[in-house]
C-alpha cells in the first residue's frame, strides 16, 4: 500500500466525495504509479483545454442569464415603487 497513514487529510476527503475509486487507487498505488500505468496503457489523456473552454462558455452564458434576471427584477421593483409613490 502506498499510503498506509491512519489519518485522512481534507484533500483526501474532497477526492473521496468526488470519486471514491479515485481516492482508493491514489491511496493504494500513489499518483506516480497510476500515471505510469496510464501512460503504458496507450490511452491518451482527454484534452483538458477543451473542457476548460467549455466550462468558460457555460459560466459566461450563466452569468449573462443571471444579469438579465437581476435587471428585470430591478425594473419591476422600480415600477412597483413608482406605482406606490403615485398612489
């Protein structure tokens, strides 16, 4: 076993909540051994740049939608305040 410590760090807890298998294999084999086996298997890492770009696009769209909702709410509040002021 690569890591036979009895204590578990906060980062290990986070890794476990994300993927228990990832945590287990990192704990048993260690990151270097996993990388070596993965490299020898011939499988290539997924292109993380594409995932980063996709994530940025998603968050940009989400932020624009959020801004629209906030602006509509402000306009409604201003209209209601004006109606309350006039009455």
